[in-house]
C-alpha cells in the first residue's frame, strides 16, 4: 500500500513480503511465513498514523509471534551465506533493510527474544548476530537479550553485538531504521560488541 511507501518501504519490498492494503478497513495486512514459506499468520495494522494506540494492531489470522522470525523465509539464503543476521523489533524495520539491499534482517515482534526464537537463531550458526532494538529499550535489556545468544564451545563461537544510539541520531521511540539508510549505516558502524 501507498501508506507504507510513505514510511519508506518500497513496492518491490512489499511484494516480496506479501504485504497488502485493505481499502475497506484502511489497514495494512502483513502475512507471516515460517522459514519454509508456509503462511502461519497475518496481522492487520491501521494505516491511519493518528489512530489510538489500542486501535493500531489486530490479528488477522492468529498465530504465536514468539515462535517465528519474521523475514527469515525471505532472507534465509543470504543470512546463511554471509554468516550474519540483524534482529529488529518490527516487520517494517526488516522491510526497510531489505529495500536498501541488506537482506540480513529478521523481526522478533517486540524487544524480547523468546526461547523458540533463540533456538532458531542459534541453529543458523551465524558468525555474528546483531541486535537492533528500538530507541526506548534500555541498554540493560538489549544486553540481556544479546547475552542469551552467545555460543562458545569447541566447534563454534559467535560474535554478538548490538546497536545502541548514544549520539541522539534517533527519536525517542524510533527503530534503528526509521531515520533512513545513512543513519542506520552510522548506527551499525558504531555497534557495540559483547
């Protein structure tokens, strides 16, 4: 839909992720797929930016968000090839990255990485896992989530880092992708390692 174009998600990206616009309800429909491309759920998001917080989201097709990584079905090959993954909160952030040619993003639907998501992330055996949560999440909370992803054993050791905006490049509730690709690149460059 045009509404997401205004928020920086181009049409090709919307097509790739199967995003639709529902004229009747003025909503954006975001399907969620498992890593093997099975439709497991869908969310409805109000396209009116001035709507009340409690009117913003709805489940279109109920599913357990904490059991999946949004965007992994689209970015899987690239993530495995490059050995790097970027974990974001929202679907839109994952779509922003894809639209900028960075096919390494997944979204966890919030700022807590569940046990199931952690298992999926560790099974990818990436060399580096980067967490990029929204500005309003405390550094302690980001670090806590990051520490849960650390693996160190005889055959495999990963690097964990996280994006944390100390320079005030983002607004109070912004995701690392909300201010465009240049700001994201800058934040990514300054990411902190555990």
